C-alpha cells in the first residue's frame, strides 16, 4: 500500500528509459544538415559533403546514447528510491557485518556501486567499444577495454566507499546540520582530486612522459616566454593505444599543473597546428580556468548538498521511501537522485560557462600565435580525426556542447584575421 503513489512514477521512468534505448537503436534523422538554410559557409568551405555526413551520423548517435544513458541511470535510482530495494540492500549489508555499522555502510555503498556498474555495462560496452570500432575510431582490444572498465570501477569504489561512510557518519552525528561540514570536506576532496589526478589516477590508464620531439619542445618554450608564464610542464600521452581521436588538455594544480597532448594529435598534425593547440591550453592556464572551475564545482556541491538534505528530511517522514530516518544510508539513492536531476537541469549552464572558457582560450591562442590560418587548419584536422558534428542542432549545442561548434571557432579565426587592429602577419586565411 505504501508504494501505491510511487508506481506511476516507476512506470513513467521505465517508459522514458525504453524510449531512450529505442532512440539509440532506431535510425537517426535523415540528411546531413541540421540547419534549415543548409550548411554554415565555413563548413562548406573546409569540409567535403562526405565528412559532414559521417560526422553527423557518428555524433547524432552519441546524442541519443547520452539520452539513453541518462534515462538508465535515473531509472536505476528511481527503482531504488521508490521500491524497498535500497532498504533490502541496507538490511543485507547489516546482516553481513552486524557488529560494525560503519563497515555495514561501506558494504552497502560497495553493493550499490557494483549494481550500477553491472546494469550500465552493456550500454558502456556498446558506446565505448563496439560503436567506436564500427566507426574506425578505436584501436583497443576487447581485453583492453574491459581492463579499463575494471580499473575505473575500482577507482569509483575507492572513492565512493569512504565518501559514503563519512557522509553517513555526518548524517548520524550532526542531524539537521550536516550540510556545512559535508560541504567543507567535499570541497577539500575536489581540490585534492584535481591536484592528484594527473600523478595518481591518469598514469593508471596511460603512459605520460615529457614531450619528446625537440622541435615541438622549442616551440613550447618560445610560446610560454611570449605568454609570460612558466610552461615547461608539457607532456604527451599514449592515447593511440585506445583511439585515433586527437585531443589535448590542461590539468592539475601547483606542482602537478601541466598541459598534456595526445600522441595522436602530435602524429596527425603539423608542428604549426600543434602549436595552436598548445596556445589554446596556455589560454586556459593564463586565465586560471582550473581554479574557476573548482570554484564553480564547490558552489554546485553546496547547492546539491543543501537540496539533498532537505529532500532526505522530507522523505524520512513519509512511509513510501522505506527509510528508518533521515540518517538511514538506504536514503543514499534518493540523495543521488536529487543530485542527478539538479546536475542535469544545470547542464546548459555548466556547458555555457565551459563554452565561454573555450572561446577565451581560442582568443588567447590567436593573440599569442597571430596565426589564424593554422588555427583553422588545426580545427579542421581535429574535427576530421574526431568525426565532429559539423552542423549540430542549436538545442543540442545549448544542452551538451562544452566547446563551441567547429563553424563558430573557424568564424572567430576568420574575424580575427580580418580585424583592422591586428598587426599583419602576411598570411592570408586559407580557404
Ligand atoms: Zn580548451
């Protein structure tokens, strides 16, 4: 009787999940261009129609997979929240270690992580292995893929179990007042993870070594001198063991701060294009985007914790959630459900901020190199190797794009080249 009210919600969520899966398995929208007026002129100038079609086919599937994956994760949480499943999992954990409540919490969190891993494994295998091979993007063996997945699951366990235990301890020790200490601890964990990931987590998946090619090292040092920052920590990563895609990123804090280039990017680009990508990452460095990102994450964490706490207090007073009280660890899926819904709702804001950071880094790279021609070449090379959607629908950009679309980035470089205030570099913009 208690779950009467929740059954329609489960039905809706299951229906949404099935619709998401059907969308993944069904055919994509026909035609290559999402724009009613045809392709953006920048795209028509730099890419072939076949490149537009293949990028669109690859990425439109990724959008549907995002929808399916999101629906699946929400459905898992909804089932745990609105059925006695989470309470049963907690009872099982307590039966296993009746004398040690903290260890019972650890067992509960571990069971939860394993459950989510198992349910999401088929979709993960399809997206990360089968589909990447079907598009000729993956270089990974099946064993390699499963090893990566196992490592990632162990890292999740190593992080989630202690965090779950501490959270449950705070719930019991400071009922009604646990948000502030949890926020403080969570903020410290965010900063620690950003600082340590480049030297603790990343090497578990890749070999990362200082940039090898002397000609590129010289360019890096010259660029850093022009930018006025001590950029000598430039590394290359053996991405080619998994993928043919190219990429680069800026990561770490303090002594672990570094720019990392994929070996695939280095191999598939001219030195000038690599320099442009480096200058973009220096732009993130100069503008302290990592610290700004950390600040925004901490702000977001505070909002999630506060909303999660209010929801748990509200739910504890109702029978439908099978909770023994607001400090019952069986309420963790409800807490996570609130966090997931809020994160999803704020995705357009998160991505709009990210796109702003990316535009700033793009502008810095143009200012540092004064080379819009190679900026455009680098964009074109990356878009080709990564099967980018060259004409993504505007609502998809708004919702999912952390970077501006290719056409916008090319347009920015063309505008930079034509700006009257810019010193002439003598190079025309390549058609
Ligand atoms: Zn960037």
